[in-house]
C-alpha cells in the first residue's frame, strides 16, 4: 500500500458525499502536495551535510543562475517564490555564513546580492549530489514522458495563475 492510497480513499468518500466534487483535479492537487513535501524533506536531508536547508539552497541557486550572478532582494523574492520578509531573513543568514555578500548597486540605491567565493565553492561541492537526486526523481520516466509531464504541469500552472 502506498502512502497515497489512504488519500485516494478519502477523496472517494468526499466524491460520494459531495456530488460534483472534482475528484480527478483534487487527486492531482494532492499528488503535487505530497510530491512537494517529499522532495522538500529529501532535499533538506541531503543538504544538511552541506550546512544548508532547502530555502537557503534555493536562494544560492537563484543568485547563481541569474545572468550576471547578481540579484536585488526584490528579484530574489520573485525568483525564489519567497516573501520579502523571508528573503531578508534568509539572506542575512547566508551573509553571516559567508556564502553571499551585499553590495551597493552602481545604478540606484538598491543593494545587490552576490555569491562569495565560499558560496561558489559550496555550490560546486553539492551540485553532483543535487544532480543525482534530481535525476533519481525522474528515473522511471523516459524523455518523452518527462517532456509530456513538464508540458502538462506548465499548462496546469497557467490555469492556476488565471491565464487562458
């Protein structure tokens, strides 16, 4: 019995009690929620060896993946899908760890966030482990299935975001 079987049984009960309940859509949402929890938990377990949690990892990766390896806090908030208050807390913690630094923008009064050399080294250190973990999640899907899943999830995202 998978950990999702009990959820499916509850969704069946809800469907019987409430005609018109969109069981298929609810199942997809619950699967996404469970996947998010499992991936976050497994990511935190793996990143602990590097002195990070998933949110800190995400901040480092968003800065690293920006075209000039620099983001202001507002851009980082959008890129990492974090509230600005959480970005402030996370970036302060990463500055204290010596993984990122704040630098004044040459263009305006905003502060820019950049990786330190230590932050770059840490990314290089954990990237093989992260890559292996991410690849492992898709090990039972072939390339066509993975592409189809990506397309369907993007379509669902557009629907949730209210696009037509």
